[in-house]
């Protein structure tokens, strides 16, 4: 009887083991089938993204500036867990900011550029890097904001790491970089008051030679950054005449700062300013002493509804720039922030009406087309703003610029194939900017 019970128990145990083994085999088979299915789906998703990437990117570019790139290709995004993590962000940044080598020896001599005068423009350029490359762009001018520190009252770079990030990220996208210290923005005085108008004698910061001289340290520090991060060129500053009451003081400063910059930076050193009042209208580049500068960047008058009148002014402006090139034996000149203005964030409405410079898209296209005809085979660089109100995507002005650029050479290749999204860049900016971030001057709406 005991033996029969043992046999019965043994049979039951064997049946249990067999049942467990069968269940394990079934689970294993199902797991293998699911893995194969998931891998196939993943492959299909990747293929779909690669095939539709250009179309999806174009649709993103047509959204408003504020949300441009929000729907970018997340599958190709950076390691969000690493970068967004408070614990790992510093480690990521230390690695990412290591200088990048870009061999630009095969690039055209002409710098087919875009002017990044604000952080929202730099963000837009990075989100739309592929589209810029396909339109022939190969150089980005990166402006770093300089302010008077409220504590020391001395000029310093604002949120410097943000602009280093954009230098690095844009270079990884294949673009040459021109670095520019920029004091000409609304937050220069950090709320204390700046003498924007020469007759404003009550402003806290008054224009003078001493004032522009106080910028020496920050300009040289940024020249060090240009050298470390291998920028293609370094501009001494935008519109230095706005820091003095007599442009001759700016001329003096440009001559004094140049040999010091040469001790910090070994690339192209560029002088820049806008329009000098030579009579009834401001129509020529500033008549500075450009001895030993490599080139000049000039900001000409914006287009007017009377295209022929503007063309005559521009012809005179360009001829004067060419005369400076001959006198000072420079490589050449380029233009920045020019074209037909179509409204947005530049002039007040009353000013636009008074000077006849708020144009339709068609009129702006005429201005850019006429300007290209004047610049062709005369200039060595061009830096329009690819943003609202200027030479924006999907405008006549942009299309004329694209065709001009592509006639000069081929499309550059990126060092890495990466697509950034709006929210990723905002997060990085906030982390790198810290307490400075709220003071950066930019306009998205």
C-alpha cells in the first residue's frame, strides 16, 4: 500500500514537472516571436524616418519661429536621459565643448554666410542646419552678447557657454564660424541706462573713448575663445561707433586693440561697422584706418521701395568699400544684416513709415536680387539674417540668395548627422545660461 502511494505521488510529481517544462517552452517561443516582431518594427520605424526625414524637416521649418523644430526627428535626437539629467549634464558638457576640427580648406573662398545676431536665430540655424546646407550656406556669424556687469560696471560676456555651445554644434554641422562680440542690444546697460541717443546726457553709461576702451578685456577673452575653438574669423565688435560720440575715438580703439588681438588669435581679424554720415544720407562704410586688418564687414542701408534709388546708394557704398580694400591691402569686404525689411522686430512703425523701408516680400526680393548683382565678384562674404522680417526661409529673398550661393560651389557635409529639437535646445540654453539666461536679448514672437 505504501509502495502504491509512492508510485502515485511520483506520477503526480512527474506530471507537474512536465507541465512546468511545457509552459517554459511556450513562454520562450512567444518571447522569441515578440523580440523578432519588435526588431522588425524598429527597423521599419528607422527606415521610415530616414525616408521621410527631409519632408518632415521641411514641415517643421514652416512653423512659427517660437515653435520651430518642436516636431523634429526624435529618433535621431541626442541622449535625452544623459543630457537632461542634472547629475550627468556637466559630464556631457565637458565632453561636448572639446574643440572640434573642421577642415575648411576645400570650402569656397567666398563665405556663404548667415548672421546669427540673436540667440533665437542661432537656435533656428541649428534646427534647420540641413536646409541651410542644401541652400549653399557654409558659414555662420555667431554674436556673443556683452553687457555691463551690474556689480563691477565693467563689460563681460553674458551666458558665454551658450554661445560656445552654438559654435560647437554649428561647426559639427559643417559650418565655419565667425565670432563677434556684440554690445549693441537692449540689455547692454542691464537696466542702468545707456546713452543710445547722443543728446541723452542723463544716461548712466555715457559714450566716450574711455567707455570703448573698457571693452578691451572682454574682447581679448573672446579672442581667446575664437582661438581655442578654431573660429574662421574674429570680429572686433559690431558698430563700435555707437560706443563713442566721435567716430575717430572708435577708429583709435580699432588701431590699438588689433595688435593685442593678434597675441590671442591667429585667424582672420575683421573690422566691422555700419554706415557713416557723409552728407544728407548715411551711405558709405566708416572711413576708419584699416591697416593690418584682414577684411571688413559692412552694414549697408536697408532696401527702400524706390529700388533704383537704393541701388545707386548701394553702388556708391560698395565702391567705397572696395577703395578701402585697395588702400589698406585687405583680402576683401563683405556685407552683413542687409536686404529688404518686411516687418517684425526692427524699426518702430513710425520710423518705417517715415523712411519708406517696410517692404512687401516681392519688393524685398527685388532688393536682394539687385544687391546680389552689385556684390557678385566684388565681395568675399555675405551674412544676411535668415529670420523674420529679413531673408527668411521660403521667401523670394531667400531663394535668390540660395541660387547665388549654389552657383559658387557645392553643398558642405556635416561632421555628424544630428537633428536638434526646439525643446532640447531651450533646456541646454537654460542649463548653460544659469542666472544670465533671463537677460539674453532675443525675440521669438
